[in-house]
C-alpha cells in the first residue's frame, strides 16, 4: 500500500528504485500534478527523484507501453490522454477482476486484515474531508490493499496496474461538480467481507465500480477540456 509520503528511494534494490520512479510518475498523473500533454523532461525527473537518467528512461518506457506516456521524435516524452474506448476497456476488465478479488477476500482475510482495511478507511475519510488532491489515489489504494490482503501475489500484480489506470481515467474524466466520497461504499464492502458473504461482496464490489465509472463524463467534450496542453487530434486518436 502506498501512503501520501513514501520514501523517495530504496538504497537496497535497483529494481525497487525503478519501480518507485514509476510509482511517483503515476501518482503525479493521478493527483494531476502532471497533466495530459505535459512534457516529461528526463533530466529534470532524474534530478527530482535523485536517480540516474537511465532509470527514469526505463520507467518512461514502461509508461509508454501502458500508453500513459508517448514519445515524439526529437521532442521527448509527453503525458498522454486515455481515450474513451480505453476507459471502457479498463472498466470492463476491472469490474470482473475486482469481483474475483472480493470473493477470494471473503475466504481469506482474517481479523488483522479487516483491521488494516478499517484503518485505511480512516485515512480515506481524512483525505476526502481535507479536499486533498490525492483523494482518488487513496481510494484506489483501498482496492490494491484488498488484493494484497488475499495473499495472492499474481492477483495483486494484475489488480495494481488496472487500478492505477482507472484512477488516472477517473481523475481526467470526473465531472467538475466534484469528487465522490467512496469511503461509505468501501465500509459496506469491508462489512460484507468480514461476514464472509462472498456473493454479496462480489455484487457490492461490481456496483461500486459501476457507480464510479458511470459518474464520469466520458465525452469528447470532457476529453478536450482535460487536454489543456492541446495534444493534436492526430495524437489523441492514435491512443
Ligand atoms: Zn473504491
Ligand atoms: Zn464520507
């Protein structure tokens, strides 16, 4: 689970350090510190993360494979803007994977796990009440935490990037009328998981995912509003 303030780097593992660079860039996308179309200066990022440029480049390559970053010849890396089709694809995938997470969680999670989840709900409410920009990310972390608590690392490895991409889509396409407070729905989920009611938990999870997704304004109009740096239509359509 990632908190608001994770350490800048880990001296022990190169792989982890690269993961952290990747995580930080993704977090900046979710928190809207980096906006669609914004240029990603490799040297500046390396400086900011106190890490070699080669590591930043590898993180950017990963983000490019996930279509969150695009490269332009002689110009470098830019934040891209997930398309409406991509949003639907990510949503559909998330819906079914998360139902499975909820079912497995009901079989596996013990009272310590339930306590960990309830602690996270506390954090979510604080972040929401303070109107912190990290609200979507912290809400998303609930789902990654739930997957982690199943103890199934393969499942977690599938869930984590889906949640991240969904959070970015959520941040970009959410209505200007405001951010949802999802802590109560998360609370209901934790209650059902604690009760071990797998079918009810899976249904609640899917309803929760739909609630978030259908609250978004998935229109070309919203997409062009989010495109404050004016990514060309050619580039928009390519994604
Ligand atoms: Zn949620
Ligand atoms: Zn609330």
